[in-house]
């Protein structure tokens, strides 16, 4: 391994384009171009809509759909992930920026750009430091509950623009409080356009494709027409407003969208601003990463491709920085567009780059056509898009599997709705950690005895076993660490107090994967207290890594008993007569237990 | 079991005095009275000193040394724990109250009393709800680092009164900042008395007892004289100030301490105040409990007595409420006085009640004598008392055992000193939890193979084993839960990508104590992805409780492979020819593996 080959391996790892680029062929190009065309048709209206969702001028969404896609094509390891603005990330961005400044102000836009930059930097740092495991702190029920809660909140937030009512708020509670009392002020024409668009889009999800096929289209073109439904809805609504002059009758329209590509932007450098945005940026980074990586892994598995989770962090981080540098907002991998891109035959990340070119062309030449686009149509687009993220059905299996995790899930949802996104996520993370520590703080501990005539030891409550009144054998089914250290201490104290004849305590450590300092301190206390009562403490079946660590303390010197290779050896060395009887019976019935051993911990 | 006997068992559990009270004898009385006399001699000056430490009028300390001791005698399960004001609890109380109001104001005193009440209520709630495990969140390195840091900070805080300099601050940094620039303003006479008291008390710890024995005293009276050293120092200093009129020369004295027993006090009910004090009260409750229970358990073990941890929470909580109701501050079990009481022959909690009577008599009749007590002498008393809590020696073994836990310990100490008690403790707790989750997020996973001719499977890297190219067997040495769920997912993905011949993946779950919903979701994803590549997933040696839970999900129906009783059975059912060869060789060499099994996880 020369230094050069190490460097080239590093380069190939950090720039995956070096891997697939040289093999790029004409056939790959066709697949990528078709996918890019379909994705662009979704991406252009979605970018506009998500920008409005975050309370931003529409072009900010378009900017976020160019540079990030080009950069991800260079740095990303997923062949099918479609990055860009997506619903949950935009909701979180909007909520965080609204804490800093009012929507529509330059400070608000500055905060949005700073957030994208900060999120990008955090993701790159996490990738380089291999801190991707931070994403693990979002347990599955918390992520699932949060996405559903965010989607419901986004959908509720669209009801205002959909019906032509001014609403505001960063939580479902606030949104409903500002919406419900003013439902009577809904504008009929706006509402009619919006509701018609919603109905069309809902129908289009299932209805267009069979219709096209009945009209004689082949399967694939029919699919493409179906994917273009949102774009068609936007075009139809815009045309209707323009033709009927509905904007003069109170239908809010998009107005002037500046044409032209984004220029290099420098986010405001303000330490106070950055400090305020640090926690939101971290949450946005983690949520964005969790969504993106799960989409990427799922799609990669379908074609047995590899995705490098640490490199994905770097790629998404670079994409975010690219978005910030071109005046855009935070981006992530979008579930719907990725699936569409994959189905449409995208072969490489170049598909994303081509989609960016599509958005760029639209930004250069199509913005005048967007002038009469009614905002209610964009609201309809978001409303229907986020409905697919709502998954209340996940509540039931969670309840069945674990009441504690169900509680974490529901708490995340309720707090998101009542108090906002950050509270919901933080509460979910805190509760998951707490519930885990609580569950492990009272681990399963079994008093074990010997199955007569064998070297096996089992729970006295589940099996016919032999025990010796002078020996108390305990098997702890958990690692020993601070949440349960004192529990073990109290348990041994009580077990010994209840068995006055005991002279030896053996802890079988077969399920003990670690012993931390708190547990070591407890073991040491147990050892000392037992010694004062004339009882010796033994350990059995201690794993290699645990033993290595114990050797770095004074515990083994203090231990009144010994460390034995197995529970059987421990008992044998304390009571040699037991071993002899087993050897004898083993000669008679050896085959059965050896060829078909009992499961070790039934 | 009648309802009556259930009730009487509950009563005996909640009122341990019903257990030991009826058996109280004359001999027990003598032991308790002697212990009470010695403890009172320590308790009276310490109560005054600790009240000053918390920035309170001295009588508040005396009040905290009466009602709480009487109540603990009724509710406590430890025969030797001496409750009352103690150094760390008073420091924490003073710091929390100072956040609410300036020392010396009625609001400050009100906050102190409210803190004691709140702490008491929290402890009782924790005891009744069996939430004593909350104390486990303070891992050993964090508690140990915190106590040392607090003791150093208390000692540094006494340098001001000791030398006659006004200092202030709630962290070591603030204390030193207000002390060091004014060292030149030390008052010589005050400093002389204080330093003399410190030197005498340090010498007295070791020197008095041998001296008394040389003077002809028996061992026991000599011991009592030694324990009375602090009281003697206080009397001597007070007499010196009174006789020489040193108070007129600038030596700060205690002044008028109101005589008489405390009257019933009602703490201020102010929701804002209570909300502010909730977190400090929780920390005080947990730290107080951890200190008390470890002292109680250690002393109980020496006489093989029982301590009920949940009932201790209730007893300490009631004691705190009693303190609040009589205008006192938070109390806890004090290490030094408990050890003295135990050594002096205390037999029952009545010893504490008798000590309370001693303090009561002093409060009734001795307070005029305290007028000339120089504050520098009380500072000397605290200074010497807390030195025994300083344990920098614990740093080295912690470093040796675990770098991560060492980091948690040092972070706790530094943050306590730089930013205050709450920051230090919270950071320590947070870091402990984080480090634990980090450690378990990348668990040890071994590829395992069969030891030829046996039914045992071992790590391929440590043993000569046989593997089949179509079977990938993995043993995960950890519970599967949210911090490591994704890691396992990625690991299986990568292992399969690296072994294209694989048709079966077997996860041996012998060390898996739980599978949470995140891990279940990952297993489900693994199963689906493997299925798309034509690979089946099997589980082996799943423990009973884990299996019970899996049955409450759809996972077992989706699983492409089977759940096998053991790794051996899994391999045998996939490749029956392997089992046959083992059965054959088992007939030849059955005794050895059966009678002396290899340790299961070397």
C-alpha cells in the first residue's frame, strides 16, 4: 500500500463521482435524462411551494434546487437520492428563522441562509468525525411520530392559503387558533381553485395512469403523464387565473419571480445569530440526515448498491453549503422525488445534476409565466404531497410492541403540535433515552441452579435444578453500568440477607457486555460487605473485553473469591464433589446434551 | 393473608419504628444515649457553621437539627444514619437560594425553606413511585467528581471568613476572583484565631486520642474526648474573644442567636418561586439521597442489617418537610456524624432523636453563650470537616479504568468550579448518558464459525473454526436498541455486500437482552433488503422475554428464515450434513465438552 494508493482511495471515497464517472455510457445517459425530465416537472412547482411554506420568496426554493443537486452528484454515494427542498426540512427552517426575525424581512432570509450554512457545516463535521451515530438518538418511534406530526401541521398550515385566509403560527395549536375563528372569511374563488386542485391531485395519484392506458398510451408514457399531474395542475390553475383575471377578484398570485440564476451569496456573520441557530441547525441536520439515509439505503438495497453513511453526511453537508452560497435554503433527500427518479430509471447521481439544469432553464426563461400562479394551487400541492407522510397507522403496532415507546411517540407528536417542532423532538429524544435507562435500571436477574447430571445452569424458577444452600448463583441478563449498578448492589444485599446459610456468591457474567466504573464500585462494595459477613464473591464466565478492563483496576486483587471460566467450573472448584457426579453421569448420557444443547438462556 | 395483615405489613414498612420500638431495652438505651451525647457535641457547632455556609442566620441550622432527626427516627430504616445539615447540601441550598434573592433578605430565607419543602416532597414522591432509580443517573465518577469539587469550593469559600475578608460567589471561580485581589486586607487577629483553630482541628483528628491514653484515659473515654475536639475549639475561641474583647478589634462574632424552640413556619407559596426552585430541588434531593443511602448501606452491612432504599427516600423526605415546617434548611445523612454515631454504639434511630433533644436543650439555654463565638472558628470547623470529602486520588484509577468516564468526572469538576454546581452536575449526568449511548452504539459483533466436531460456535478471529460460504453467522454482544439499530443494519448490509456467495444470514442473539422498536424496524429492513437479494435471515438463541415481545409484532411472519433454539440448530437445519458429522464425533469425545464446557463467550 503506497501513500499514493491510500490517497487515491481517499479521493475515491470522498468524490464518488470518480468511481461512476469514467464508466458513464450512452445508455446510462438516456436513463438519467428521462428521470431528470420527470423529476424537474415535480421539482419546479415543489421548490416554489416549499419556499412559501418556509415563509420565503419563491425563488429561494428554486435556488435550493440547483447548486445542491450539482454538488450532491459529485459527493453523493446514493445513485437515486433526489436532494432539494423538502417539506419537513422547510417547516423546521421556517420555524427556526421565525424565532429570529419576522417573515418577509431581510433578517429572516439571512437567518434561513445562515441555517443552511450551519446545517451543512455540522453535517460535514459529523461525517468527518464519524459522528453519524448522533442520528441514532432519534429512535424509530420518535422519528415516525415526529414526521407524522410535522406532516399534519404542514397540511393544517396550508388550509389558510388554500382558503384565502391569513394564518400564522409555528405549532399546530397556533395555526388552528389563527385559522378556526376566521373560517367564515374564506374567499370563495380562492377556495374553489384550491379545493379543485386538491381533488384533482388526490385523484391523479391513482386515476391518471389507468385512464391514459385506456386512451391507448403504453405503460411507461402513461406513468410519465401521471407524474406530471402536479405540473399540469399548476399550469391549468395559472392559465385559469390569467384568462379570467381572477387576481383582480382577490385570488393571491405569486407575482414577479426574479428571473436569472442565483449569484454567490455570503450569509450574515453574526455570532449571536449563529448561537441562536445552533440547536435548530443540529436538529435540522439530524432529521434531514435520518430521512435521507433511510431513503438512500432502501433504494440502494433494491439494486444491491452500496451507500456510505459517513460520506452521505459530507455530501448532504456540501449540498447545504452550496444552497446557502447561492441564497437557497436547507436541502435533504426527498422521499417522493427519489422514488420517482428511481422508478423512472435514474442510473447515477448525474440524474440529479440534469434535473438541476432543468430547474436552471426554468429559472432563466419560465419565471414570467409564473406571475399568475395562484398561491392556493401551491398550497394544494403541498397539502397533497405531505398527506403521504402521515402515518397514524404506526401507532397501533407501536402500542402492541411497547407501551413505553408508544408513550415516547405520542409525547413527540403532542408536544410538536402544542409547543412546536423543537420541543417535540427534544422531548422525544429525552424520553427515549430516559425510557431506555429506566428499562435497563432493573434488569432481569435469575437465581440459577445446576441441571442434575449436566454442566448446565438454569433459572431455578423455570427448571428442575439443584442448588447448594451455601452457594448463591446469580445470572444478570444485562451489562453492568450506572443505571443498574445500585440495583445489583441492593439485590445481592437482599438475597444474602434472605439466605443466612450462604457462604459463596457467584455472579455468572455471560450476558454482561460491559462493566463501567459505577458498576465496578458497586461490585467492590458488594465484595467488601460480603467479606464482613464472611461470604466470598466469585465471578464466572467473564467475557474477554470485560476481563481486560477489570485487570486495569484493583478489583481483582480485592476479590475474596475467584474469577472462573464458567459457572460449572466455579461450582466445581468450591464443591469438588459436584463435579465428580457430573463427570460420571456425562459418560452415560453425553451425546444428547452435546449434539443438541439446550438454548443457553431460555 | 387477611387485609389486616397486609395493612400491618404496610404500616411496619412505612413506620419502621413499629419494628424496633417494641423491642427497645435498657441496654439499647445506654448505647443510644452515649452516641447521642457525642453526636450532639459535633452537631451543635456544625449546624451553626453550615447555616452560615448557606448564607443563613445561625439558628436556621439548629432548627434543621431538631424536627428532622425526630421524624427520621420514626420513618428511617437505617439504624445508624445521622441526618441533619451537611456541607454539600447546604452549599447547594445556598447557591439555589442566591439565584432567587440576596443573602440576608426574608426572600432568601423563604427560598431556603421552600427548597427544603420541595426537596422533601420530591423525595417522598420518588419513594412512593419507586423512582429511587433516578439517583442512578448520577454515575459514580460524576458523584465522586462533584463531591470533591464541592468540597474544594466550600473550603475555598471559608478562606474569606477565616481571614476576615468579605468574599462572595457561587462558583470557585467567583470565590477566588473576590478573594485573591483582597488577600492583603486580611485581618490579622481574625486570621490568627482561624488558623490556630484549623491547626488544632487538623492535629486533633489524629493527635488527641493517643495523648489522652498517655494521660491515663481508657480507650473509650479518650475517643469521646477526641470527638469533642470541635466543640472544645469553639468553646476556647469563644472564651478567648469574650475575655480579650477581641470583637471590638474587628473579629466578627455570631452575635445574638434567638433562644427557644422553632415555631411552625409556613413556606411562601409562590408558583414562580417554586418553578424556579424545581430543578435545584431535584438535584439537591438526588445528591442528598445518593450520599445518605451509600452511608446507610455501608453501615448496615457491617452489622448485616437491612436498609429499604425506597423507604429511605420517604424518611429523608419527611425529615426535609419537618425541617421546612420548623423554619430549617434541607437535611441529609452526614457521613462523619453517622460514622461517629455508629462507632459510639448507636443501636437504633432513637440515638438521632436523643441528639435532637440535646440540640433542643442547647437552643433553649446555651444561645447566650454563643454571642461571642467568632465566625472564623466556625469557618475553621467547616474547612477541616470538608477536607475529608476531597478525593483527588480517585482521578488516577478512573483514568486507568476508562478514559471516557474520566472525561465525565473532570468535566463535572471543572464546570462546577467555573460555572457553578448545577452546571457541573447537569453536564456530568448528560455526559455519562451520552458516553454510555456512544459506547453501546458500536457494539462488539463477531463473525462466528463452528469448532470442528462440536456444537460450539466461536469468533472466527480468535478460534480455529469452520464456516460455510453460503452461511454468514453473526453474534452481536449487545442488546439491540435505538443507539445501535442502524449500526447493525449497516453492518449486515456491508457484510453481505462483501460475501457474494452468502444465501443465509444467522444472527445469534444469545447476548441480546432486549430488542426495542427501532431495532425491530432495522431487523425488518434487513430482512426485506436481504430478501430482495435472495438471502434469508435467521435468528438463533433468542431469549424468552425477547421472543415474547417479538411475537407481539409482525416481524416473525415477515421473517424469511426461522427462529432457531441455538446457533447449532440453525446451521444444522440449513445444512443437515453438518449436524451428522458432529453427532458422530460427539460419540467419540463426548465427556470433555460436556463436563468442562468452553466458556460461552471467550
